[in-house]
C-alpha cells in the first residue's frame, strides 16, 4: 500500500506527478488537461473532443501513419479521451520504452499539424461517431437525458458537439483553441510504475513543455472571449431539472430507462457515503436492485446504479433495460427501494458489505500502473493534492448508517426524481405520482 509519490510544479502552471512502483516492468504515462467540454464557448461545442482526435493526424515530423505505427510498436495502448471536465492522453508501456512514448505524445500535443484536409476527413469520422451513438440505445438515451437533466448548461451538451459546430472547426479555429487551452498552464503530467521522477522532469524540459506558455499573443481577442466563456461555464452551478422524458422507438426489442436525482459533488465530503449508497442500491450482484429485479423476478439482464461526480455537482442514477411491458414494474421496484432507504435506512450488514467492496476495489487498483497514474491526475485536478490511500480508507470506514440515511432523505425526494426511457413505449404510464418517494 506504500506510495512513493513525488511532484514538481513549474512556474508556467504545469504539474508533474510520479508514483514509483518498485518491482514492476510497466509504466503508464498520462497527459491530462484541466479543460473539457463544459469549458467550451457555445459556438465551439465539441472542439476539445475534435482536438483529441486530430492531434493523431500528424505533426511537423510525423505523419498519421507514423503515429499509428509507433503506438502499435509501443504496445498499442495509447488511449485518448474527452470528458466534460478534462481531456487526456495515456499510454502504458514497458518501462524502457517510456522515453519513446513521451516523445510521441509530446510531439502530438505540442506540434499538431492541423491540416485542413486532415481536419475535414476527421469531421466526417466524428459525425459518424455521433450516428453510432444514435444507433446505441443506452448511449443515445444518456445523451438526451443529460440535455434534459442539465438544461441550458454545458454539462447537458454532448461532448462530441453537433454536426454544425464540428463542420466549423477549420485549421485557424482549431489552432487558436489548441493554443489557448491545450498548453502547459492547464496540463498535469502523471506517470506511475517503474518510473524515475527526475527522468520525467528531464523529458518535460526536452519537450519544451517547461517553456510553453499560453501562446495567446497570436490570438489575444479569441483568448479573452474563450477564457471568459469557459470561466462562466465552469463557475455557473448547474440547476438540475427533474424531467419525465419518454422517447418512442418502435424498432427496439428492449426499453432502456434511467431514474436519477442530484447527488454530492466530487469535492463534497459526503462523496464517500454517496458512493456507498449507490453500491448498496445497485453496485453489484448482491445489491438490492440486482437481487429484486434480476434474480427474484427475472425482469432484466442489466440493472444497476451509480454515482457520477463533477467538480460542483453530482448525479445518482439507476439504469436498466427490459421488455417494454415490464418497464412500469422495474420503475416501481426501483422507486420502492429508494423509498425504503428514505424511510428505514440501510442495515449495518449492507453497509459493511458495500465498504468491503469499495476497499477491495481500491487496493486492487494499486497493483495497476494505469489506475495509479489516473488517480494522481484526478487528485491534482479535483482536490489540488494527493489523497493518501490510508485517508481514503479511513473516510470510507467512517461512513455510518446514519450518514446513508441522511443522504437518502436529502436527495431522494419526489420533486428531484428525473426519469427517461427509450423504446416501444406507446402504452407506458409514468407520471410524477408513480415516481413518488413519499
């Protein structure tokens, strides 16, 4: 469990974090930017995700094929992602390949080509990705639900943007936004495994990250408007709605549903209790929903619950897929479990089991360099510090049944319940009374 974490903070805002794991041959290297989809101006929705894609299209010294060949040679595990609050690039390699991996990602992020021909081709790829989401019922339901749950807020907007915005991302626009946002002031470099901290610092210096600034001199007007829009988006606390949304699709064999409420944020001290509560309701095969919906009644193959946390808000959600004629029964069972916890709380046995699940997950993740590198970045970006494993375990252990009961009573309220469903649902009867916790 012992952690060997070191950090270096440069004057330009770049933070370097390492977690040495003696005895392993793997090394995970991650470049995490503190900006994501919620920070984008409205006319540029989707540009972070677009940049995440297009840095793979070539640099001044590497073609797109060169990049593809190198990542395959290194193991093919270069993962890039965009969320509402960050954009990341991470690769897991054998330790002696770390300098090559660093050089590859650094070149992609510092010297992207952003050629207009390449950008137009990638626009088509991303629009096809949007169509793929529309063809995936679970993902599509999640998209339309988020828009209704976070009305008029960037958290409700698709990370990929819209076909209209994506088609507007030419070389000039993309280069300006990349210069303003994807720079050292917003960057956390995290490495875990058989790594040496000073070696990572040296690689940073060689890649010119240590001297990279916001580069806003070449686009000052854009920079100011972008920064202003980003600040207002992030600092604007989402006002979460409680929609009842039913989307008809008679071509689906199953109906997909979501039941959700607001929940504690990623910085709220009650986040530990929130995770435990979500696990008790639907976090595993022994959870209440799994047992009631799947094992006892056979109503669904997939059912569960989760807690999603952002910097300033959170969301509890129940998800399930079932035959259209069984949707009302699944909803009734789900609401009944929420109501039961509001009225009676949870048992000590349930609490201890959920804690054991969480502890096992945390301790097992310590054996994986990728998990530890991600944890370094999340600790820095969310909390501004590294939270020791011992502190996390102590906070989990301190959660009581009263804490769980108090959370449920605060957040599981009839007026807070949001509902969305997608499928052949012409006969569905879901209203506020059916979603009542009282």
